[in-house]
C-alpha cells in the first residue's frame, strides 16, 4: 500500500478513505489554505477544511425547485451531498472588494490600491459543474484586455481537487451542459468515490497536473486497476441516469433569441419575484456594481465593488430610468444571457447545469422548464 | 498587490472649462503625470468625481492632441453634476479609453455623413477633426446636427467656423425656436433628403438619442444607403468599461466593449425590441 | 426661359408625373417671389393656394400675444407647402413667412380641386403625392413632441 515509486502525471491511483487525511495534510504542508464542503446552518457551505471528519460524511441532500434539505443517510460516504447555495465564486470573485481609495488635499488627488497578500487556496471537493463554472469566470475576469487583478491573484495560485459525482441531485443537469458528472481535465487531482458503505470503500484519484501529482507522493496509494476504473465509469453512468433535470441545448441560441417576444416571458414574470437569488447562487453570474463613499471632510474616499444582479431595477439605469422596467424583461435578460448571448459575449454557455438557480428560487422557477416551454411553442416563422 | 488594477484611474487636472449650455460644460484635462492618453474617435473614458463615483463620458477633443483631453459633460445626476461643475485647477481621476471607434480611416474615398442630435455631437467631434485633418482623402463631408432649441447646441463657435468652410456642408436644425433663430426648424431626419452626398458611396455616423437615431436610419435607408453604410453610437449603463460588470448589455453585446459604436447591420432589429 | 410646366414637372414633389397631369397642373400655376419677412400666407386667411418651393426658406409659425412667434418648421427648396386648400374650410391654420428670398410656384388650389373632382384619376394622383408628405410631417411633429433631447420626466436618476 505504501508508495513504491514516484507518481506520474496522468496516472490514476486508489486511496483508502483514511489516506485522504494524508492528502489534506500534504496540501496544507504546501502552504495552501484548504476550502471544502462542510455542514453549516443546515446546508453545505464552503469553508476551511483541514480534517476529513469536517466533510459532510454521512449526509445527503434533497433538492427540488424551491426546496433544499440536508438529511442524514448514515454510512461512510464522504461526498454524498451535491452543491449547496454557496459556490467557489465567493472565494475567487469576492462579493465585496475595496478597489482603491483616494486622498484629496489642496495639492490634488492621490489614489492607492489596497495591499493584500492573495490567499493561496486549495479547493477541495470541487464538483465538475463548479470546475466548469470557474473556467467560465476565468474567460470573463482573468482573460481579455483588462484582466481583473483581484480575481487573477486568487486564481493563479489555485489548486483544485475535484470530487466527481457518483449520484446526482434533484435539480442537476450537468450531463445536458457537458460539464459533468465527471471532470475530464482542468483539475490538479480528481477523486471518484467508490463503494461507500462497504468494506471496499475507496477513492480513485486521477492526476491532472504536476502540482497535483507531487502532492500524492506523500499519500499512501496503490495504482488503480480495472475494477476501480470500471466502477468509476459505472458510477458516472448512474449519476447521469439519476440526473433530476434535462435541458435540450440544440440550437438554443437561435431558439431563445428568435423568441424574445414569446408569451412565456410574461407568464414566468407573474411568478418571478425578481429577488435575484438565482444570480447570487449561480456559480457563473459575474455582475458587479460599484459603490463610492468618503469621510465627511471630503478628504478620503473609497470605491468598492459588490456583486450585483440583473434582476434589480437599477441595473440598467439610464438618464430616463431603467431600460428593463418589467420583470418579464429582467427574467428574459437573465435566461437568454445564461443560455444564449453568453456565447456571443464570451464564447461559451453561461450555464453549467448545477441546478442551484432552481433549488434556491423561492418560487421554484426552473430554467429547464421555461426553456422547454418556449421550445414547445417556438414562435419563429416557419416552425 | 503588485498588479495595477485596470479599474484604478489616473489623476487629471482641469485646465479649462467652457460652458456649452445651461447644464453642459466642456472640461479640458491634462494628466498629472503628463503621459498622453491616445484614443480613437468614438471612444470614452470613465471619469471619477471625488467621493461620488464614475460616469462614462465620450472623448470629444482632437485625437491628435492626446495630452489635452476634452470631455463634454451634461449635469444629469450627482456624478455628472460634480464633474461638470469642476473648475480650472481642480482634479478628477479617469481611466480609459474604452470601447470601439468610428470607421474614419475605412471611409477614405467616400462621402461622409456626420449626423448628431443634442449631446451626440460630442463623440462625433473627434471624427470631424480627423476628417478635416485629411480633408483631401474624403469625398463630400456633411455634418447634420440638431438639438431641442438653439440654446441646446454644443460648440456653437466651432459650428460657425465649420459652416464657413467651402469644403464642408453643415446643416443645423432645432426642434423648437422663436424669432431669434434664423436657422432651420425641424428634426434631424428632415435634413437628410436634401443633404448633398452620393448615397451609393457614403458612410453615415450617427449619434443621438435612440429615437432620433432610429428615424435617422429610416431616412438614410430611404435615401438609398445600405444598412452596412450606417454606424451608430449607443448609450447603455456602462459602469466598469472593461466588460466585467454586466450592466451595459444589449442582447449579444457588451456595449462598453463591442460598442459604443456599432454597425447598424449588427444591431438589426435589437433596437426595436422593448426593454432588451 | 423655362416653361412653368417644365418647372412643375421637374420639382421633386411632382417627379414622374405624366404629361397630361402636368399640363392640367401647369394650367393652375404661376411663379411667385417673396422677400425676406414677407408672408406667403397668414393663419385664418382663405387657403386658395399651395406652393412648390424652388429657392429660399420659409418659416411656419404660430403667433400668440405677448410671445415671440414660435417656429415649428422651416421648409426649403424641393419641398411643398400648404395643404389647407384640399379640404374645407379652406383656411390656413398657421403663418408662413419667407426668412430668405424665396422663389416658388404658386398653384391655384381651387382650380386644381375642381379638376380633381372632375377627374378622380388625377385627384388620386394628387393624393398619392400629398399623403406621404402629411405622414412624414406628422411623424416629425411626433418626434418634436417627444422632446428626445430633453431630460426625461420619468423617475430614476443617472450618474
């Protein structure tokens, strides 16, 4: 069971569950701050994890439109819960950030940026859909002519340990979006939990980077064999079958953009509260607004950036007032952006199929259902 | 943090201030560090008023003088009010330039129509400077400009000097006037049927309120321009300028990055979809 | 010297008009010149005429006591002025004043009205030319009413 040779990138191994602590220790020893799933306030949250026991062992979740419950299933499964309302976005693209501050005196105006050592994070237990979401945000915040230094500083040093899904939540549809339930690349390490609650309980580990491979050197492991690989494939297949939702993505851009005046938008607007929950829980929604403040002597001022939501009325404010006055327009904006115009703007879909927006919508609006309803009565001519 | 944020502005000093209309002023700015800010006609900067916030304002000066920036600002809210009220010697901060540019070089050899309504002349003035700097490379140049009333016209002295040139046709119209106004009365689209240019070989650059632009486009199409000969500059709620805050979306476009200048062919019917 | 018939036929308003109709119209036409400040017509006067503008500029105005005249449109070369002759009560509803030396063809509306009554094909041809002008001017008036450059009155601020 002990390491017999140096692990090589691209290889896969098998760990016993108790070896996971050695992996966590190795990550900490490399200087990372680990963030991983743990149970808090009756939900799975992402926070500091250094011990295996902190993971939601023996818990599972029920997810439906507007419904989330953690329940005890018992047993030894480490990754029995799907994603909660929290997402890694909160750690990379912070909800509130001080951008800079300004000092004014008779001589003029001086601006300075805050000094902060960027955290070196290891994200542990990243679901494939959420890994895809990080890649999508990279394309917006870390790429292009004006990369966001705040995001990039946190992203550059990031280590990701994926937990592939072996069961699916009630609102998931990653299989439709091509983001899961198994991550193919883009991780440092990927775990697949095998045979929980049995004597054979184990984790298949795939290496995706040199950094990930190096970490395994100190972790008791053995090379993966055919039974483990077969079971991982099997578990992936089961998760696909269990998937609670499905989204038909064929020609989805044309389908939605050709139906901007579809009556369904008004119908969903009667249910939508414009609360913005979907945008806050969405792991790809990136919109922010800026806030300015200062002291009463008008010598010191600060500019901060805060998450915003396209569901707020002020989001599109122009001189005459907001462009999107009706909830119909705001829901339409959110959904068409996610599923269609994101391709125009950033070359990818804005949806990874994690299902959070469905689970955490207080009235259970389901974008897969809305999309299907529009498709079912496609108003484009010639259909 | 060692990387300088793209959201961190540079400080500038107001060196001149010109009152344009009752609520609009043009500021002439110079960088505190003296470094020029190169820009192309049509681009904008994010201007920061101390403690109040930022507003997107078009560059309205001569691109050949990047060390002397001109911004024409209408006081329409707390930020623009503070900006428009700045006096020579006072400071602001700005970052940019952002956004797309008017197709000035691409229009060489053609007739050029510069069509503006109200404040829309500000982002088009750099186009006029560029055209006049290389006058011989263009065919006819027609400037059509409209405002609510005579007191809403920007750059009046400059309009007069352009009007006196023989190599430039300048038509100015106002929506409402009384006896003191001897110019045209009517909306901007009404100037198009009689403007002298060759529709087959012209490029139109249009900026103004969206309704004005829609009817201007209709008049241009009626006159025989093809949609690909028409370019518009759009206004949306641009907050970051770097395609990261999401506020300025118009369907497939992030107006701060893909616009503000967009060819009419790409806008198509988006402009008539309500609340898009 | 140009014949009045040729002037009529070459004016953009009557472009492409057939020869018979041109002859009919020319029979009701005469040349007119207005000096700066001279009125072509005033509100309330009988509207027996309309004008094809050939040169110059005409301001269309409303007058009210204690106010300067309010100009709501200016018309120039190539445009047509006046439609009140077409329908009862055949009276002008605004003032038209030359703001530049203006040359025009004045057409006798009463004469044309009678010809149109007798020959509906001719009348329909006239209508096809006048109605788009009305529609365009109405649209332009709507735009003026919208006050697109003004500060919108609805709520909401801007930066």
